[in-house]
């Protein structure tokens, strides 16, 4: 569910250089939309009339924490790759750096 919402909310679109703050913002926005939708879908599939509040809080907290950790590692690796000579973008007419 997070992948589908993330595509719609552009959570996977990055400007160079990749900034942790923008990645976290997009990740949290997508997660806060996707997690409740997934929990509602789960309740429908299980034919449950309610969603357990404790289960929802744990899902939001733990899933969000794992996503932020994963995205932080992505930004770190992307930063390291950009610093290497192989990660440099060659200058063009539009980007004459």
C-alpha cells in the first residue's frame, strides 16, 4: 500500500542533491496516508467492524520508524555515491556545473 501511495505522492522523486529533510517529509506524508488505508483494507478483508487502536499505533510507529531508517540509509548512500568520481553528473548545457 505504501508503494502505491508513495508513487502518487511522489515519495520516490528526488532532486539532486538528495536532502534528508525532503525525503523524510515525503516519506512521512506517504506513510501517514498509506498506513490507515492499509489498516482499513485489513479490517475489510478480515470482516472486522473495528480497527484495534493499539495495533494501529504500533503499526504507525514501528512501520514509520523502519521507513525513516531505510530512507535515511538511502540518503547516506546517495550522498556517498555523489561524492565518488563515478557518481558525478557530467556538465551539460542545462547544468553547467
